[in-house]
C-alpha cells in the first residue's frame, strides 16, 4: 500500500470522550502516529460509555483505533514534565479540557510554543478560549442548542429533540482535523511555524446552519421546527406508506418534481406553471405533501421505492443499524470494516472516510488497552528503563 499522507506526523492527544479524540482518530486513519495520554487507573471515560464487552465499550474500539495509550498522571508535577517532554517532539497536540486547565499545568500555548515552535496545538472547548462564556463547562448537547440546531429539530409544538448521536462533538472534531491540516500546510509547505487552533463546539454546529441567521438578519424570520419537512424547499418530507413504514422523498428539483407528480397521477400539479419553480412549490408545500402522502399511503414501501426509482426521484428508507449492517451498497463501498479487540471480540465499525485514490487511509491497529504503550513511548522519548520503573513505582505512570 502507498505511504499514508500523514505518515511521520506525531500527534499527542490529551483530550477525552469525543471531540478531541475524534479529531485525533481522523488524523490517525490517514497515518499520523497518535499517542493518547490517559489517567492511570481510570483512562478515558469513553471506555465505559454505552454498551460494554468485558468492561470496555465497543464504541472505544471505533474511536481509538490506530492509537497508542500512555498512562501519565497529569495532575502531578512529574507527569506534567513528562507530557511537556513528549510535546517537544510532537507535531500536533490536541486537548479538549476547559480553558485554563492547560495553563494551570504549565502547558498553555505560549509555554508549549516557546519550547517547540513547530508544534500545532488544537484546542477544543464548549465556547472557545475567550469570550464571556469561556469558563463555563460545555457539552455537545448544550453547544447544539446554543447554535440553533436544537430549536429547529423536532415536530411543531413538541419538545425540541436532539439527534441520536453527539453531532456537536464530532462536527467540532472534524473542524479541528481540518484546522490541523491547514496549519500543517502553512508550516510545512509555506515555511511557517506552529500555530494554535481554537475550536468551539457551538461554533462548529453554527457553521452548518445554512440560511438560519441570514433569514433572520434580512427578514426577521425565526425558523421553527418542521418535523420531517425542509421548510422553503418543496416537496421534501417523510411520508407514511400502507405498511406503516416511512419513505423519504426529495422531489424538490424542477424536473424531478414534474416526474414525481406524473408518477403519482397528479399531472395537474406537475403541469401547473405556479409550481414550476421552488418558490411557488414552497408556498403550497402542505398541498403537495398531502398529494404525495395519499399516494404513498396506498402502497407498501417496497412498491413505493421501486416506482420512485424507476421515475428517477431521489428517495430512500429510514435506516436502522440493522439496515446499515445488511446493506449491499455499504459493503460494496468498503464503508464498514472489522476490528478485533484486545480480548478477541470482532466489532464492525465505520470505515475510512474520505476516500483518497493515491494515499488512502487504513485501520492498521486495534484500540489500545489502557497504558499499553507507556513503556515503549517513554523509552522512545529517551527515558532509561530505571527511570521508567521509578516513575511507575511512584504512580506517575502506569
């Protein structure tokens, strides 16, 4: 296999749970050497989140693949000295503690940059490294709410709902990984030095909210929850079929809309000049939804999907985990891969994305056991065996 694009880049991961570690996982998938620092005896709390096998989360297997685990007590002065030593030879340091924590440990940006001018520091937090909310604890759900996403998600008049995954964390992680790649390019291709990247959870989600703010700014319009519909873009919704299943139909392209209306026997709507463009259809979205729903409600979902496919109207099922695992397209694209955990459990996980033609990513190692690489990494950093043994005896490392 060709050399991975980030081969030779060393990343020191100090974060835990999702946002920072997701950024590190993304870099590791493309060849970066990721050294994850965990607390002795405890480790990353993600090891105990959701469903466990032999005491370890199966989520951990996906999130921490391609990483090495080093146990260092960051609350001790000796532990902080060790991490500073590791940072001196690192290309990237990732942390997602509350702002001020790294400074308290003597590892703020100014100190680390002075010791290693080439170091790139990714800092992920709830609200960013400055501003009036800087010191408040921030979790993904709170960031999603502050960014406006929670307000518009759900059924009209019902309690606002969250997505079933931690979108704020993973979106922040992706922004962080993008920031690292930009900083590496500036440093290595343009003769620059290391720099600090400030990623806030709420800002990462806010960046994806499309016309939410422009519409308020221009018209004073506050977007409301719309269930399965896409306000202002029609027709696009989830429709109930005769067997109780729901089908997603996106008939909002001009020519697609005409084909859809002809398919469902509503040529009158398809040929109506007022509905030829999206702005006209958006004004009559309820009417269009009713017409489409009447048609889908007369047929089982398989028949609905077959006819929509023949008419070349974008449509699909609402997939469960079971549907994903059994879908032939996922398999054909290699989007699902298998990892064998340290205790022998075979787990299917999302594969490598995006797909690069010449320097593709790869899963080359399983998620580590807590502290599995402590001795190896510290020896590579120049510590003698007796030094490592003494640190272990004092509980600084494990």
